[in-house]
C-alpha cells in the first residue's frame, strides 16, 4: 500500500510508493566519472581564464597565480551582478527590480579529476570555510537578503563543467522555497515554543529508523517525508539558524561528515549525479530560535514530471527507512 507522508516543516505531501520500492541497483543513472580536459578554465595553470579571484587558499605563489588549494571567482556568466541599485518598481499588479546580487564559483580543488568524496577531510572542510568567509563578506551589503550555496555534481544535476566546484548566489530577496521553510518552522515554534528541527533530531534519535550515522556535531538522516530516493540531510545537533556562524570545530567535523556521506552515496549508487544545498537563515536576520541550518543532498535518480508539477506532491519509490539502512550498512575502506 502506498504511504502518504506530510513534511512536518513545509506541509508538503510525499507519496512513498512502497508497491514499487526500488533498491540501489534498480535505478538507471549515468555515473559521474571525470574525463579531464586541457582546456578547463578551473584547472591549475589556467588562472587567467577566470575573472580575478575574490578569495583563495594557497601555500605559495601570488594572487591569481598557481599554488592554490581552493579559489573563489565571480561567475563568468552571472545570474546577477553586484553593480547598481535595486530600483524597485511596480507596473500595475507586476513588480520588478534590477538584477542586483552576486554569483560566484568555488573551485574546490586544483585537481580536475577530484571530487568532494576523494579529496581529504581537511580540503572538504576548507570548502565550507570558503562558503562561510564569502557569506560573511557578502552580508555586509544591505541590498542582499539571502545567500544560496549549492553544488551541482554531474551534467544530469546541472553542472556545465566537470571540474569540482560549487556555486554561491546572493539575492536581494528571500527565495519562495526558503520562505516556506521559515514560515513552517515559525508556525511550529509559535505553537510549541520549540525548534521543529531540534524536535526532528530528538524523534530520529528515539526511533533510529532513518539515521545513517552520527557524530558529536551532526546527525545524518534520511528525512521522514523524503521527496527523492536516497535524499539525505546533514543536521547540526546544536541549534543555530545561520550556517555562517558555525565555529571551526563544527566545520572541521562537517568536512569529515560530508565526505563520508558522499563516499557512501557513491558506493551504494555507483557515482550518481547529485545536488547539495545549504539551507540557512536570511543573512540580514538576527539569530532565529525557530530555524535550524542544515544541508540537503539529493541524488538524481528520478525525474520530476507532470504529476509533481501539477500537484506539488513528489513520488518517492524508495522508503527513507530502506535508504537509510542501505547507506548505514555501506562499509568504507
């Protein structure tokens, strides 16, 4: 019998299609295997092919030169630009403003063939430190209200270049999906005077059914109302609304946690494309008692089609309890 589940945060419904439950081997996907390219603008030695860096971690060399382990550069084809004024206007019932913001690329490693699953824990932690550094810098601009950090891994997940990289887009508005999550968390807080994410952590620790693994700093779970097969959340144990305020020990542990999750996903699902998104509070907001930052990782194993677009429901053919068990039991060398 299919199982209808309601997301406790957003109120979104998901159909867990248990009648056609699918195991890892049942999915057809294109494995993400980097081929290499001597023309890649993100590779070491090609620094002149990108816009000037806004941040870099390096052990030798000069600005915009070699010797780096991570670089952050403006996107050459930005969705939004930092120059200009918002110039908000209305035309009858329509609203518009200038496309002010920022669009940056975090080049995670000089090695074209690397991935977050194959570089060291420290290198993965450095990627998160770079996210933190850039958010803290961009939030100084009062025009910017939200900074979205995300990773598209593999062409099927939207990556246009195979060199390991993430993206950051700073926006002058809070995105609708983020606002829905904030509003749902606020409704719960107003009713119970507790953070819903903190309560989810307690519920998952109590049942143990959807926990993949845990550390002193994080719980890694398959969410109860998973929209997609093998959807995975990384949730800090300690309540905090803003990712950019995470301390150094938390980020160092996050490097190990993220790399471990991705290694498990790669081994279980044979190197699938995926999207990873940091969910955090708007940058101009004070600390929020009702919201809790976290990371969502979504392997690209199914397609969103007419039913999903028409209803807002998702159909997930793999129960999160089964996905958690598979990932939990995956042994790593």
